C-alpha cells in the first residue's frame, strides 16, 4: 500500500507544528510504517486548487502579499497530482487547540480538508495490464482511504479563538486513528524511523524542530480550559531517548530545536535538577544552532533550574508562563496554576538570571505571558486587573518577551466546556477589542522599546514573507520577534538588521 501524510499543522497547549516549526505528529506517523510515506502539506492540496482555478497563480506577487496558504507546498502542481493519483491511503494530521496568528503558514481545518479532498475527485492511477491499454476503461476503484489522526481526535480543532471547536463527523473519514503509546520506549522506534521524513520538507535550514520531552499534566487537577490533562497520564522521556532523537534528526539536516510537547519543562522528571542537566548538557554537546524551550509552570520556576536553562540554551529563548489571568477570582474558578504574587516573583527571578543580551542581539532567557479571555468568573474588573498587573510589570522595569492574548476555545472534555462553555465569551465579547488595543499601545510598545532600543543589532533573521515592498522576517527560535524591513528582500535567506522603530508587537529595522 502506498501512503501519503497530509500535514495540516498542529498547535496544542503542549506542542507546535505550524511552519517554521516541524511538529512531532507527522514524524511519529511516518515511523509507524515500513516504507516511508510521501509527505504533503495542506498547502499542496490548496495549490492544486489554485492552479486549476487560476492557472497563472503567483505565490509571491511583486506588488502584493505573499500567499501564505500555499507558501509551504512541497512539490509543484504536476507532481502533487501524480502523488495523489498513485496513493492508496492518505493519513491526515489535524489539530489546532491553541488558536494563534501565524506569519508564514495557515493551518488546515476539518471543513477545508473535507472540501478539498472531497471536491478534488482525485483518482488512483490505473495499474497493471490496463495501464498499457489506452482503450481500456478505468477500473472501478474507490478513491484513496482517508485516515484522520492528530490532536483533533481529543476534543476537536479550532484555529479561531472564541468559537466552537470542529469535530470529526461520521462518514467523513474511513478511519480515526489515535496515536497513543504506554511508554516512551514504545515510541522511540517510530520516532527515530520517522525522523527521515524531514528530508522531504522544504527549506529545512529555516525550520525549527519540536522535540517531545513529556506528556500529560503533572498537576492533580489541570486548568479548566486545557486539553493536555485529558490526553494521557503523565510520562517523562528519559534524557538518552531525547538526545538520541535529536542526534538522528541532525543526521538528516536539522539544526534548530525546541524542547516542547510538555506542559512544563521545569517539571521535567518531576523537577529533578540532575536529570534536567543531563538532558540539557547532552543536547548542548551536539552543538545545535538553536536550543530553546516552551512552557513553564510558574509554580515550578526556581533559581537552580533557571540557571541550567540560561547555561545550556542558546540566546533568545522564552519561558512561556501560563498565567492566564491576574484576577484571583478567575484563578480560583479555573484552577489556574499561578497566584498573583507568585507571578511577579517568577518574572523577577527569570529577569535577574536571564535578562542579559546574547550574541544574536536577544536576551538569554525571558518570561512570556499568556492571557486568556472568556474564562469562568471573568468580569470587567478582570480586564482592569490584568491591565494593572501588566502595567506594574512595566513600571518595575521588568522584561517580558511577549504577551499572548487569546480568546479561549471550550473543547469537549474540559471542565470549562462542561461547566461554562461560551457564557463569558458571549457576555464580554464587546469589551475585548478596545482592551487588547490598549495593551498593545500602552504596554507592548514601551516594552519593545526596553527590549530592543533603537540601534540594537539583531543577527540571523530569516526573511519569510512580503507585503508589497516590505519584507517580514524573524530569527529562528521560540517566539522570535517579528521585524519589518522596508525593502523587498529575497525570501528564505538570512540577514542582520538594526532596529529603527516599533509597531504593534513588532519592530522596524534596516538591513546591515
């Protein structure tokens, strides 16, 4: 049986797979099969539609925006058609459960996949003796089997915050295939075998690979909105297994990595500093160009472990803290993991240890803050308290790498879905837009001015997309700052820049 993997990109509370990130799901799926499947992206399927409807489609028009919905195609039109025509089974990876905005990619949804593959009418190629007989009628064969996997099978998917999740419907797919395992020893063979799949991915030098270090939530009871506690019991992956996979991936050309796919990297192996150092030192010894982290539970952040991250990570990393709300009533109602005072203690700690600038122009390690709108018990006063807390951070002279503000999606199986649903989203929706704009103007821009003063030199930024004569670029890493250069530069190349100004959540710069 010939197979293809259709990567629609994933974004979970623990784990990112939207380009330029390479997620774990397509690699693990590929490793399950004896023969390596063909790797396709949702961009490939869109490209077929684009070419058939607009034959002279230009992905990067000289006077307009880069079409990010087809930017990450892996093959040209004719080859995509050939692959699909000769494929017996397509394994479709879907699942955005942390809605976000993406610079150079657009995740695929269930509705889009069904529309594109359903309307496509792709038929397998004629094989055997009939293939040599041009007069023979095509045999009556079914289209390729459609197998669905990924985070979508746990709670659904939705890349727009504040809306209902999309759920698989009966009859849309031939098989629903959850990817589960009992131990990391079971996962290791497919993880290593599937590493070869990255060789089929475009622009590998500009990608960062997500590496799994653990699964599940170590807390006895998780946050009300989070899908991680319902996916699997807590498992930690031994340092030697993680290091072996990274070494294998480097053998196929990967150079940048983020330790993700866990709810809290500070909780690794129960928070054991010795095991954490074994992991970090072993990875650093492989000399990757980028080694960053993701989620960090503020309750677990301490001086000893933070010093290890500062020592072994490359500059520019972010410890993304799921504070979600600075309102004690919301914290209590949603079982959030960070009381108000603790938030400030951990932000100060990470600033003190990681707040120095590295060789690439970024600080060694800084906190990131997540704020969620639409949680249980949210009121107008909640927004006021959140703003006041962010203003206090600014007034204290502390550094925050980024402030993510999202509307929550109540996913089935979570306490928020069962107890609240969209009640507070509907009630407070009208308050969000002006409040977010106030944050962007009064907090974000002053913070960017502190993080990246005029004249700061940032190194090794990858040019990702165009908008007319402007090129947007970022460093490879976890939550890199977006930089706009008023010059149309070649895409997928690296540049050094000097900061000249500020926009909402982004910088203006000139090439040097």
